C-alpha cells in the first residue's frame, strides 16, 4: 500500500471513531460506484450525514478541509442520490460534513469537523 493510501485509510478510521464518539451511527464506509466514492455515511438522529474525510501530514498547502470545494460537493450530492436509490431509503434530512485531519510526523492528530458544508 502506498504511503498516501495508508494515511488516507488511517484518517478515515480516525474520523469514523470520532463520529461514533459524537453519537453517530456509521451506516457505510468507502461505498463505491462507477462514478466515485463516499467515505463515510452516518446517521445523526434523523439526519443522514455524508462525511468526506481529508487527511494530510501538514497544512503547508492549506488545511485538509480546504480541498473540498464546490465541485467535490456537487459530486458528493450526486453520489448520495445513487446511494439512497440503491438502498431504497428515504431520509428527512441530509447533511454534508467534512472532517479534516492533520497527522504530523510527530505528535497527535488534529481533527477539524465542519458540519453542514454547502
């Protein structure tokens, strides 16, 4: 496994644990279809939460969350509709969150959770 892929998997594991501690139920992880992937799909009370996870070693090129722009959010919305159709599920509310993680070479990871990104 490439170092970048290992860092990404580490970040997604950290994010899933974080969301569980926040009281969310993880419904799916790394759901894929022909057009893309959803990192974490969770339920927070009555809301479906689609969580994009970005992990970096530093903020030299900006915070990890800054990597999720309007184009990525459009893609997440499209993928969410596909997932819902596949699950044949209706949810009253859908929220898009971004978790940015900075894991420096030394020390603890820093987690930034942005809720309701639009």
